């Protein structure tokens, strides 16, 4: 019951995934201005780290959070929505978990 | 203790308690036998069946009693798929169904069948058109949709789904666990499941209703009980109590729903006002009268439950590490909402306004202390 499915999470609004798809298709994966290593940390710690550190990057730059708590996969995009930052995309990483990319909007 | 976890189990209705005590004396014998005490037990069982059938909009001979809502779902899903093997092996479900539906779907897939999961909106509602498209695909043997979600309270478009299923000639299993007795049940189901302890009956009684004409074959070895649908000796006293609770709850529903729904509205409005960085989830209007769910940013769900318990409040959570699982709730995941810091408040019958106010008074400081302990200002 834990498989990730397409079309879930209000995906039809095109909101969280739209920019991610666009970036992948254009092949313009800009380097992250900051990488936060939250591997092994349970939610809400990865999100607290992100909230603490996002202001260290310039406006419009990308922060990448490495996390392997399954909750982070859902919660970081949800945090972006609540905090009006942009979830750029999430990619699986070889060591397990995801690199979840967030653009600072303000 | 202030009990705010009715969606896990509703406290026993006084009518159920009375019925249970009396049926323990008069309904203990084997209803399948022919002597006086057995015939009494059988009469009680059949009266309970007729009462439940009336409330859920079924014929008595369509209703079988199971040992739980979960067993009713397992039998309903696997039995209907079994009965429709010649039609196909495709199962369609909503993404936020109860785990009993999803586990039955996994069992079906392990046996070589296929399952399609229809996603939900941010509010947790299945899109009726997407669902209709999914059930119209060739080879669809069964579709499953809950009346309302157990974690966030959102109502599902069951009438539309039923119309689409009828059009496609596909049976629809409706899981009514959270709404039976509380809300009128939608029409158009082929299989309906419910659970007595959710409406104030005792634990250990589920309902499996299979409409006349729906093909169904038990996934279990054959047994004579409950028209060969459910194995094992019926718990007649508990079934009698379940029926009494269902009748009483359904009679009280209109008045009690309005009261509970107003209290839920108060929680929906007040929690974001009293606690910063909170997301109230689930549909604000198309919802059950008694369930409200919210997530607090930067708070661990387990810590929140522990602190609320210490302060005398019983609630539940879909966050990971709160329900013997390391995964967050599949419902919150499918909705794409915050899964950490999650609290489900579900109001039991008769809860007082004061209890809800005490909860609202205690919550802000508890959240603030947990956040402070994690270094969040």
C-alpha cells in the first residue's frame, strides 16, 4: 500500500510536479546553491533544517535536501506550498532516499 | 480523560449495552440448532439482521455478519473478485481507502490480478470522472470506494461512482465503516461493508451486504454459517447489541450531527488561529460531521500524542512512528499534505462543548513546547 502512484496528491492541479517535469525535460538541472544532508534524520528534522537554512542562499537559488525518511518525500513539497517556496523536483539517490530540490522564492 | 478518537472506536452506546446484557442471557445458544434456546438465539439474530438491513437499505437476506469490518472488506473484495473471474482480473480502488481494502488489493495482485489506484485531490476526494474512466476499462471485475475517509473525514463521490459502475456493468463495493449510522447511505452499491464498533456497537461485529444478483464466491473454505458467506459461529449477543446501537445512532444522527459538525467547524477555525504554522486538511464542507484533522509544522506526531495524552486528551495521528509503522499515513501521502505533526480529532456522541474548548486551550502551549524542544522559535 505504500507504492507511490502518479496522479496522487492533487497532481491533476499540476502544482507540485509541473516545474520538476519542465526542468527535467529541458535538461537544465541547475546546481544547488546549498545541499543539506538530512540522511538518517526523521521528520520534522529535515524540514526544520531546511527552514533554518534556506535564507542562506540567494533569492531564486536552489536548495537540495538529501533525506531518507519517507515522510520528507511528501512533507518538503507540502512545506514549500505552505511557505510559498517552489518545489523544483525530487530524485532518488543511489544511497537510498531522495534529493529534494527547493527554490527560494522570497 | 477527554476522548476525541471516535473514528478509531466509538464508545459503546447505552442502547447496545442494555441489548448486550440481555442477549447474553437469552441469545447464547447455537442459532443453527432446533431446540427452544437455539430458536430464541436464531430469532434474535434474524431480528438484528432485519434491523441492520433496514438502516443500510438492504434486504435481510443480503446481510451477513462478520467478525470485523476488516473481515467484511476482505471477504467483500476477494469474494466478488472470485465470483467475477471470468469477466476479468482488474480491481479499481481509491487511493485513500482503508488499509483493509488496500491489503486485499495486494493479495489480489499477488494472485496475478491487477489493481488500479485512482488518486485524490488535495482535500482527499476521488475525482469522479477519473474513477468512471478507470471502471469502464475492459476486464474490470470490481471497484471499491469508501463513503468517507477515516483519517480526514472527506466524503467521496459514491453516487457518481455507482452510476459509472452501473453503466460499465461493474459491481461497486462501498466501504461505509465511517458513515454507517451517522449519514444516510448512498444507493447503487453491489457490496457494502461496515463495522459495528464505529457506530457505538461492540467490537467483533462487521457487516457484509451483497446485493441479490451480485456474483460472489467465498475465498475461504466452505462453511454453513451466514448463508455460506462468513465462517464460524455467530456472536449473537454482540450482533444484537450492534443492531440496537445502529438503530439508536441512526435515530439520533440528525440532531447529533448538527451539534458535532458545529464543534468541528470551531476546531477548523480556531486551531489555525491559535497555533502558528498549522494546515487543516480534508474537505471543509464535503465531510463527515465528527472528524477534523490538522498537521502542525515542525512537530513530531508521536511527541504531540504523548503530550496530549499527558494533558488528558485521547486523539490519533497519521504521522509515522505513531501507529507501529515507520511510514506516514498513505492517506496524507496521497493528498500531498503534511504528514508530520498530524492530529485527528474525532468527536464521539455526546462530547461536550467544554471538552472541545479544553482541547483548544491546551493545544497551543503543547505545540509551542515541542517546537521549542527542537530549537524552533
